[in-house]
C-alpha cells in the first residue's frame, strides 16, 4: 500500500488514515513525491505548500494518536486554484502584479475542506486573471500540459486542478466554474467534476479589498471540486455544501432531497442548439445514455434544451456590460496576447445601455423560469460538457473563428451556469487515446440526483485515472 498511496481514492486515503493503516505524513509525502516526479513535465501545481502540508499531517497524526475523531477527508491532499485564497499564501491569479498578494484567511471552501481534515498541498495553474482564455496558461506560471496528449489543451479555467487530480498529484482539486471552467477540463483530463447550484457552496469571490463584484460575477461563478471517482466527488460535495454567514448567497438546503417517484426521467440532447457535435462526443453521450437505461433510468431523446441561443446572447451581453468599465486597466495585467480572448468577445458584443441592461436582467429570470419548467418535466439532462474532443492549446485566442469554435463547444456549460443549475462531468472512456465524457445537469439544489446518475455511468463505463503523462510531455 505504501508504494502507491497517491493512487488511492480520497475515500480510501481518509479511511486508511482514520484507521491507522497509514499516517497522514506518509500520505502527504507520497503526493509530494508524485508532484516532484510529474509536475515538472505538466506544470499544474504552481505554488507547492510542502512545509505547511507536512505540518498539517503531523497535527492529524497527533490527533489520531490522542484518540480524537478525524474528519471524513482526514489527511487527503488537495490543490486549490490560483484564484482562491489559502491563508498565508499569495493568491496570484496568475499575474506578476499579484505575486505578493498574500491571503489573510482561507476562502470558505478551503476552510470547509480543512475542517473535514483535508490538507492543501499546492495552488494550481489557471489562465491569467481567469480572463486569458480557456487554455490553462498564466503570465506568471506558463502553460499547463494535458497529460494524455501535449498537443491538446487540458481545458480551463480550472485546468491545473484537473491535471493534478488526473495524474495523482492530489486526490481532490478545488476549482471554480462560470461557464464550464470545471466541467470542460474534467472532460479533457478524464476526471469527474461538479458545478453546483448557485448558492449551494459558500464562497468569497472578492479579488481586492471589501467590495463585491457585480451581479453577473455574483451569480455565475461557483466553486466546485474535482475527483477521480464520483464517490470522492460526492464526499467533497457533502463537505462543501451548506450555509455560511460569510456568504449571504449560500442557503441551508439539505444536501439530499426526497426520492423521486418511479424511474427518473433523463432528457438526452447530444447537440444543444443544433450547432454541431463531434462524432466522438455523440458516441460518449450514446454510451452514457445506454448506461443509464441499464441502471433503470427513463432515458428519452428530446429535441433541444430551452432557449439556448437567447441565453448565450444574454450571458454575453450581461458579462461584457459588467466588465467593460474596468477593461482598460485589466487588460494591462494580462501580458502579451492575454487580452485577445476578452477583446474578441467585446468586439462582437457591445455593452448594453442602462435600459437594455434592466431588460436583460428580466430576460435572465425568464430563461431561468423556462429551464425550471423543463427540469420539472425531466429532472435530469444528459449532454456534452464540450462538443469536441480536446482542442489545441490557445485555439480560442488565435482569431475570431477559434473564439467562436470554443464558445460553441462549451455552450451547454455556459447556459447551465447562466440558469444556475448543477452539473456533474463524468468520464465515459477513451476515444483515439483521449478522454471522453458527458455532463449530467439537474434541477436546482438536486446535485444528489446528478451524482447518482454519474455514479451509474461510472459503474458501467469505468474510471480513467490516475494516469502517467503520455507522449513527449514537457512544460516550457
């Protein structure tokens, strides 16, 4: 067991620490050795917290020796995206300007994972300021490499966490998602990821000072975990869910709802909006649909999801309007070429006037209502996280065609973030040597239904990771 501790699931790691089969110190050291082995080739972990992780492990082992009860994630190492605060560590957002921006306290989800016994082992890479594109490349730390194929992006913006979890550098990762930033890298790296309902997990997305961001940033961004198995994802979900006075958005909804009568209906939409889907992704959705049928779900193909194109337009207009006033200052922090992704979006979508913005807020609510009605009829939706296999790094920032292609590829993620409902990304296998996967979308605050369906898919189609880096994988 001690030769491969990093290969164990998070649940197995925590159980072994609680039971005294292994020490938390051994578990942390195993992961630090794995990071030393593969991170130079992948560049997923940006700030290694070796000393702090070892100290936390010693405290865990002392508590166990004293007969104290340990938490459900006792000793489990996890990574944290560079945009999320870890006490005493710079929250750099991947820009040199913030390299000394030391966090005074843990962000709420980091605090919750710690309270459950988990140990932060490092910060993880992301696109600069979460704005430079989908590909995980930051001005401060460089490119993160997809361990399956160095010519493909690991996705983003939470790509560092997805790579770290996929390769065994951490058992869990903590990212965030406002339109696919957890679910897309989960699909591209072959791991499971959860984008929760807006208000399910407490968070604090203030960047500087005490001022909160505008309504789009408040409502669209949700923190979410990565894991190699759905069971581990469920464990993280149970720890992260719940109200917290630090976040007035977080509501005290039970983590598990009432069972639904009869077979749960699942709507299948392989090509949301009819804009095209790659055969490999269509095959993944077909395999997942068959797995759900085998598990007893009532799986039905439906024509489409509600109001997709209208929702995409409203999403773009609202976010651009909120962001436009600060863009001249922000673009200077993004480095050479880092502004192209947002600049391409702003060229296509002009900011709204005050009257237009008010109407857009009403449209937003109306689209949410349409989705609530859809999910009342079909409690679950099966579709793609991204409508293609992993694409080339930086495609979205090269030109208008690349930007549009990537935006279209993640359209179901964008829309479901816009309406605030949960989604679980789960792998379905390999196609031409690359991970394939799907997402399960559910009713608001019914992550439990999404996780149960994802578990049924995993039970029948298997687990892809941990994986050793493949090909000539080398981070610049």
